[in-house]
C-alpha cells in the first residue's frame, strides 16, 4: 500500500500501478486499495467468522504432545463434509460449509479419499482391437510416408499424465509429442497438427496422397480403434472458428486486403479538386499516388463521393485511433487512455473490442484496421434515388449515353468535349466524351423534370 501511495504522489494512476504489480506477481485490485484507504472502515462479518472457523479447525486438526511437538490428529484427515459436521457437533454449531472449506484450504488440509484408482486399460466390449495397418512392417522408402503414433501414461504426485507421440518410421525420429491430464481426442490430434506444421515449416516436401498415420496396436488407455484409422487429409494449425468468434465478438470476415485510405485523405483530395487542381496534383497534395487520385476522380464522375464537411466529434477520428494504438503499446489501461483522450472509458473499451484486428488469432489493435472497421460499420443500406425513381433514372441514362431528344423527337447534341489524351481514362471510357457530365445533369435536373 505504501508503494501505491508513493506512485500516486508522483502522478501515476492507481489502475496503472496495480496492473504493474499484477505483472510482477502481486495480485491487488484498485478497488481493494481504495477500500483500504478509507478511514474507520468496518471489518466484514465474514472475515471475522472465517477467522473463528480457522482457529477452530486448527485446534481440531493438530494437538501438541507432551514433548511440545505438534501432531496431526485423526480428525485432521477429515474431508470438507466430515469436518463441517464435526465442527457443528463440538465447537461451532453455526459454522457454514463455505467457511470450513476456506479455512481448510488456508491451512492446507485435504481429506483422505477412498475412491477407486484410474483405470488405464479398458478393453472394448466386443473384444476387437485396433487393426494393424502396417502388418508389422515398420519400414518406409522415404520420410513422411509412414508415421506411427501411440500414447502412454505415467503417475505423478498431481495424478496421471498421458503422453502421446508420433514417430517417423523412416527417420526413427519423434516428430511431435503432447502431454495432457485427460484422454480426450485432442491428446492425439494436437501432436498430429504439430507434426504437420513442423514439417511444412522446415520446407520438407510431404506427399499428402501417400501419408499414412497408423496407431500402434495394443490395449493401452482405452485404445479401441474408434479414431485409429488412416488419415489422408490436411490439418490446419491455430484456433478454431468458434474460438476466434468468441474472442473477437464477431464472425470471421473476408479479408479486404490492404485497408483503403481514410476518409480524411479522400475528403482533402476532393477539396483540392474543388480548388482547381487536376486529379494527379490533388492526389499528391493529399498524400496518395497519382493513379489513386485518377481512379477516385473517374469512379466519382468528377463529383465528390462523400460530404466535404468535417465530421463531428461524436465519433472517434483516425488521429484518436492512432493515439489509442500508441498508448496501448505502452501498456496503459482503458481508463488511462480515456483520461488522456478526454473520452468515456466505455468508448475506449468498445473501440478496443469491436475494431481490433483478429487475423493473428488474438485481439491486436491497429489504427488503420480499426478505421476500416469503423467505416465499414458506418455504411447504411440506403436506397439510391435512381433505383427508386424510374423517370429520373431514364432521364439520367439518356444524357449519360448522349441520346437526348426534344419534345418533337429531334436529337439534341451533347456538350463539345475535346479529346485530351488521359483525361477520360482508358480507351473504353472515351465514349463518355460525347455525353453529358454528372455535374451538367444534376444541375438542371430538378427544373427539367415535371413533378411526378
């Protein structure tokens, strides 16, 4: 507590100091520190009752003999339920099972168990063992053609430990192994994935069509052959789809490739265009390449595809997301980041959870990816006016194609637009040189169209 007081005097937040202490093995919460700092704080009733139960259990479990040595009594071998019943009968009728459990855990008392041991060999009911697919021929002409696998067990102080391993028949090498405290399917599947990944990482060619993984025949550890079959399929390393979905809070997404430039850059590009610069000059002035600016200008038809007004401060900007990424790298907490950005902690927490990158299998916050997620989520399925109004769509299509006629059916020539090389993009786009531009169409459209 004195260390936290010293750090607070130097200007550090309580949450940051507690986070550093937890990393060093000292588990303390900020709420615990604030509760301890309160003056005249009352002692909880549970704390007092637990202390009385610990004293009573200690007196029951140990006795001091005539030589002054402490010995464990027969009652010290009781389990939780027997100790609770004995304590209620003799010393504390009001003792709860939870208090006795916490007291025994604090004193390191564990009751003697009389259950049966673990069965390591369980034969099948029909008596049929796994088939010997190799016919006792443990030879191979080349590596990675035949792998044999088996798992065994060993007894430790903590219980039984099962170990599975895979051996390459040709190289006589343990390709992969895995230890587990249970006989689940992952005990043999995890080393298989590890072996395939290690071989691919070393650049060793693997003949997938000829790969045969065969279990060693036997009766060890419930090996009855339900999954002891040849495996000729590709296995992928990493977390499953369900694990990635639970971690990221969303379903797996199709990768868009390189994230596009942020909207601030595109907004600056259209402002340069409005000032009279060409698409290449506006692109260079905005910080993007000339071809990107030409593509924006061509796809937008010379008109901005987004509003040029600055967004309000309600949503996080790209600069704020870059600041969040930098502060996150410095191992600052959510409240510290929110305090420096003058935002709500819930906003920062939601940003770190929703807009994080998940391709690495874990939540990694990057500003460019977070900005792309935010812009993608901000899109709305709005119905375009041209899709909803048939007369307006026909009006625009006639002028875009250059086939415009007056009320008497006489064709009206389009604007005179001379050809200037790269101005209109690729050769397929030159036909637009004789048509009306989107700006020429949109300006008088409201006056020419009769009210519908």
